[in-house]
């Protein structure tokens, strides 16, 4: 590259204030580092940022899961006052009572959901 070409590039960067911006950013970075950011803190911040970024796909999946209307219904049911009262004062369940509940369609559906969730958890933890 010729000196003239390099001078044109530098002139253009100066006109567009790119060089000024870079110098300002570097100055701010130096100030911050001089004030409180040691190499160890920078390393720790990098590790923390990596950990946070690793959570992004999980948070996206969780957000998608929690936005499903059926999931919202189940969460609202679990968090309802009626369910909280049941949890605070649980009914004793004998085998006879359990068999009696098996005639209730809502119980059958809820039990079916729980059994399939337990099955999926078992699949996910296979071989551990």
C-alpha cells in the first residue's frame, strides 16, 4: 500500500469520527481498568458472562414452555387457593380411597399426565 492511500484512509476515518470514537472507547476502558478492574476481575466477569450466555437457550425453552396455554392453566391450577388449601391440609389416601378416585375422570387425566411426566424424566435420566 502506498503512503498516499493510507493517508486517504486515515483522513476518511478522521472525517467520520471513527478514530475519535475508538480513542474515546479505549480511554474509557483504560479508566475503568485503572479504577477497579484487575485482570482477575476481568477474568471473573468473562466467566460470569459465559455462564449467563449458556443459560440463554434454556431460558428460551422455558419461556416457550411457559407461554403454552395448557401449561399456564396447569400452573394457575397448582397456584390456586384451592390447591394451596389441599397442600396445607392434605387428605390421607388409603388404597381404597385411591381405587375410589380412579372412577373420577379428572383424577384419571391428572394421574395420566403425572405418569407420562415421570416417564419422560426417567427417559432423560437413563444411564446416569
